[in-house]
């Protein structure tokens, strides 16, 4: 019931007939938006900083991050599992394929943006398979090109075989790239070491689990419950004034 309500509300949120939104020029726009908002509140955004090391005091609390001999002091560290490998544990692996095509996915009404979920029972698997496609309409590919992502929780060491049911739905593919990566979850106590570690991205392509993780991290960091309820009509009216 909740999923149906979420879908209906999302469908009515923006014009265009889709319950999903996707940033033009790709997901790189999200950290860029964060950088801009961070700057408004006095934050500093540093790019291409190699070998970042989290520094701790004698009590095991994070006090800063060092890179290239410079240490940025802080009271809390927010990071992904790769920065603190000794404070996370492996919980699985994701198999993913990135496909470049010269046509939309067949039987999707020539859509430039497509989201497909293949149920695990239909595939005879232990987990669902996810298929997402975007195109030059989103400024993420040259004119006439489409990019599709197929992903699932890896159950073997053969992504080419595991992802075949999803790839078969794409039609002819110009070029395909396979990848697998481990998934981790934090094992630390953030109230003890002041480290707030995200979980690794899972196989889903709709980012629902990622949003839930971010909201939980916000609650842990601030000690407040994030309230996303907003009167959109009132907000729009205030902007126009």
C-alpha cells in the first residue's frame, strides 16, 4: 500500500509522466549541488585529494582527516566504507553491466528513461534484477546513444551469466562492460568514535535504500529526525513572491 501511494504521489509531483527524476548530465550533479549548498553555509569542497587518512585521538575519537601532509580538523567524520575498512564488514557483492546502445530498449514505447525490476521468483534467483536506461536526452551520452545499467546481488563469480536475463531485454548492444564490487555495512559505534559511515550501494537502481541510509545518517549525526514533509504549493508561492 505504501509503495502504491509513493508511486502515485511521485507521478503527480512533476510534469512528464514519470514517477522518477534524474539529473541532467548524470549523477555527478548531485555532489556538485552539495558543494554549492555547502559553500553557502561556509563549507569547503576539495577535489582529487589522494590517500585521505582519518585521524583519531587517544580515546579513539575522530579528530581530523589528513591528505598530502595537510590535516583538516573536525568533530565528526562522514564517509563511505572505503575510508575506514577496519570499521565495516562485507555483506555481499553486486554484479553490474554498463551497456552502450544506439536505440531505446525494445517494447518501452521508445522511452528515453526506463526503470525495470525483474522479480527474483521470475528469474529463479534469490534476489531481484534491476535495469535502468537513460540517454542523450539527459545529456549523459552523445546524440542518438543510450546507456543501460543491469545489476543484481551476485550469487556467483560469473556476472556475464547472472545478468543475461536483463541484458537480453536490451536488444543489440554496441559495447558492454561488466563489473563486480563488494558491499559493506558499518560495524562501529558512531557515538564512541564520531565516525558516520554509509553502507555500500546495493544492486537497486532507484536509490530508495540509499535515501533511507542517508536519512538515518542525518538522524544519527544531528540527533534530530529529518522532516521532509513540505507544502509544495506554499513553497512555490513563497518563491514567486
